[in-house]
C-alpha cells in the first residue's frame, strides 16, 4: 500500500522525512475520511509509515495520506 504525500509536499515544500510527530488520514472507497489518527510520537517517518500501513489493514482502509 502506498501512502500519499502530495498534500504534505504542497504544504511543506518537501517530501516527509526525519523524526517528528506524524499523523495520517485513512480512506475507504470514495474521498470520505475513515479515520484521522496521530501516529507514534517522536519516531522516524519510515517507522510511522510502517505503523500507518499496519493500521490501514486493521481498519480496512484502502488509501492512506500523510496529514499536513
């Protein structure tokens, strides 16, 4: 599952990277948000991305985006 970074890149002018507080939006079907969830606090983007993919599978989401 890919995680969309388009809105993040538009807002911040770069791809997500490094450590910080990451949040994700989960979608199922259309454009309605299924869930907006902060990820694990103070971790690398790669670790947060793994967490988000696992969470998406748990709740049945079919798209994930990094929140801005």
